[in-house]
C-alpha cells in the first residue's frame, strides 16, 4: 500500500468521532482530530475498496488570519451564582 496525500473538505462527524469527507472517486475518507466544515490535508494510512482511513497532516484556516484551535476563556462573575434559590 502506498500512502498518498490529498486535500479534503470534511462534511460531518461519523460514528466514533472521525470526520467524514468524500474523495474525488466517491470513496469515504475518515479523518480523526478534525471537524466538519474544515478543509484539511490528509495522508491515507489504510485503503479499502469503499473507504480510506487517513491521518491529518495540515488544517486549512477557515478565513484569512483565522485559527482553527479552540482556546479556553476565563469567565469572571461579579458575584457567586446560586443554583438553588
């Protein structure tokens, strides 16, 4: 098996958490650690007749200057919030 790299637009999440996209030949491509709506560069690690398992090699930003990373935020409340009254 020869691993090949390809660009892929991811459509949705599949069972197990991998993102799903379609190759030019119609086969499904499963990519872990990616999200629907992203365009990624991936490399095939396992090829079957109907699908490809791939590993992520590069995320493409959604817009110029954008970052696909999720950053934590810090919330500061003026007073404690009471949950029971």
